[in-house]
C-alpha cells in the first residue's frame, strides 16, 4: 500500500506539510441533494416555512461552512478563499445544492466545497423538519477539481 500523506510512520495522524508546493489556482465544485415531500417543496417555493427563507438561509449557511472548514475537519489547511458560491435549486422531488470554491493556494478546496454543500442541505433539513419527517440527504459528491499554475 502507498504511504498515506496524513499518517506518520508511527501511525499517528498529522497535517501534511504543503509549504514547499507552489501556489496554484484551485477550484472545486461539489453537489448534493435533499429529497422532500411535494408539500414541503411548495411551502419552500411560496416562502411559507415558519423559520423563514429556507433557500436563502441555507445558501448563507453553506458559505459560512466553507469558510469554517478547517475548524470542522481537523487536518484541513486553512485557506484564503477567493470565491464561494452556493446555489440551491428546487427540483421535482427536492432541492439540489451546488457549491463552487476557489483560491490561490498550495492545497485544494475540495473539502470546502463538500462542507458547503453538506451544511446547506443540513440547513434545509433543519428548517423543514417540523413539516417533513421523511427527508433524505443524498448524493453529496465532488464533481470538479481544477488546479492551474498562476
């Protein structure tokens, strides 16, 4: 098995030293979805949920989550993010979340994009849990990773 970058020879977890790597433009896009009842979707579309604007609050939660990633995931490097975009779109059976994160840095922004999607969908769940007991968060995944020399 290949040596693991986050594990020392003694088996202890460690943060990877990326100091010698050249900074590059890093972009990552992640998506995920939450399945909702039709009645819940209609309440979201009409802004009738008691907790307020579900998609607006979830978008802001996703942005905040991306910025908080190194505080949530122990071995993630803190990054100076240049851009975070979180989009939530109602579909016929739920809401799809897409997050795009970008920076110039020595390591990628995949975890920031995945964290943004996860927290955006968890926020939808939280804001709808009083009216929909069968929600399901699913299909969270990285769909794009780019690194370019600057």
